């Protein structure tokens, strides 16, 4: 220990958890915290009409910070007090939330509270130690962790003022993330509403919607001057097929983005130029297995079998409008079977090209806002992970920082 001292930063000591500030302690959770292990009340006492105490069975009701209860019980057995840390102790082990009110907790949860300390700090330190807590879980069918093992978990414990500052900083980042998620959710709702409106009335002010003469068609009510076109009339060729990069060959970085039928716009990267799509852009990607549709206006490589490339017929359709029109289609699922044959049976509402451009521009503006907020959310997630690690290992110190707590 003394030999290691010379390699430590000034004011640090070597502990069971690695180098930590001299004023920090390393303690057993059971020595500094009170525990309540959950126990489910009789099923006959459950209700969803608000009678009794809110009841949480397990992690399924957890949110980002606080749980969202659905059920109540008129005969609570084990109670987690407001502001205590809720810890998932079975299937899965290690997830945490904070009780924003008093809850009855079932056998999937435990309540943990510092006897003398900041419970928000406890929430974050248990979040940081999640993987270690998971390792302590046992069971063949599903993992669970006992109270004894929980009590034996070692945690770093700074002085209370530093606990409060650490918690305040991490809480501020999480609050910013929550606000960003709210904006993203609102943008999704707005886009869905706008698509329904624009594909019914066109790009007219809401106050003028009733003045738009409509007609009944195979695709629903649309403005009278619009046409209806078969899907295959909107593309130049039925499909374009080029070589696919196998999923196990995807790279984290490279010259050319790989576009496949998965959720992500870019699934990976590839370096071989021979596999790059060299046709006209933009194109529409359709997932024959997944039914996922993507708008691609950059050089790319296709990945995974079932990725279809559709080239819009620009004499009839504005490519970005065609993409949004395809998003409105309700293609029934065949499981993992082919769906392109179903897509070919659909018809598309077709306004004049200038109107298509206006509609595409309006929806694209929402997508740009959505993308910006998604990028902001990702940056906040990365910041939180970095701060959580650096604050809990004292690589960043905030003991002398002025923080409102």
C-alpha cells in the first residue's frame, strides 16, 4: 500500500475500489443504508382505480428517474418511502429508480435509503455499479439477488456536501435529457398529425381546409385535383439489385456508409468502392423483411439480404414526397417473409409536382428538428456516462464547485 502511495495523485489513497480521495470512504452498503425487501400483497387486493397505496411489482414500471405505477393495493405489506432508491432485485437485477411517493413494493424490488447521506447520490452510485450488482445475481431460470449480497456491496462515499454536488450535476444532465425526449415525442406526434392533414387537404392553412374540395378514392379522401397512381408507376424500375455486404463484415468506420433494412439509417461502414451504388440519387430503400423505408441521397453500400433499392420516377413524383407517401402505407406483416410483393399492390395519392415539393418541405422541416433533438439526446447520454464514471471515481472533483443543490 505504501509503495503505491507514491504513484497516487496528491490527496488520494489506494482503496478496495482503486484510488480515491483521502476524505472519501469505502463502505459496505449494509453499514450505511436501510433496506426494505419487497413482498407482493394478495392478488385480490390489486386494483387500477386508485384505492389504497400505489403498487410496484418490478422494473417494468421504471422510468428514467421515477416509476410510473398502474396498480394499487388495499393491503400493502412492504413500503418504500418517498425519496428512497428502488432497486430491481430479480429478473432483471440492478436497475434503479427513485420513489417519488410512498409505494408498496413487490418481490421484484427492494428499497434502499442512506441512513445519513444523499439518496439521489445513492441512486447514481448504484446506477454506476449496475454491472457489478448484476454479477451478484444467481438463478438458472432468472437472476435474483439476496439482501445479504446487497448489503455486502462496496460503495465509495464522499462527504455529504460532495455527494450533493455530484448528484446535482448528474441530475441536471438527466433533466436536460428528459426535456429533449419530450421535444422528440412532441415532434413525432406533430409529424404524424401533419402527415394525416397534408395527405388529405394538401399544404393549405388549417383555416382554409374546409374550402378544399375533396373526392373519395381508393386511398381515402384527397383534393379533387390530385390523382391516384399505382406504386409501380412511381418508380423507374421494379427494383435495383447490387451486391450486399454481409452483416458480420460491417465496420464501425469506413469510406462508405452501409444502408440495410434495419432501424438505423446507417448500419455500418465499408471501404471497397466496387460495392458502392453508382446509380441515380436519391433512392428509396425498402426492407423486404422489415418493411422499413429510408430516403437515401448519398453514396452508399447495401447490406443484408432483402434490401430493395427503389428509383423514383421524377416525371411523376418528387422523391422526398414519394418517401413520405410510402411512410403512410399500412403494409401488413408477414413475419420475416417477403413484403415487396405487397408493396407493389398499393396506390399512391399524387398531387401536382409543385404541391408535392411543398408537402415534402414541410415534413422535412419536422424531420430536421427531430434529427437535431436526437443528436442532442445522444450527446447528453454520452456526457452523462462520462460524468458518471469520472465523478464516481473522483477523476473529476466537484468538492470546491459552487452548485445549487
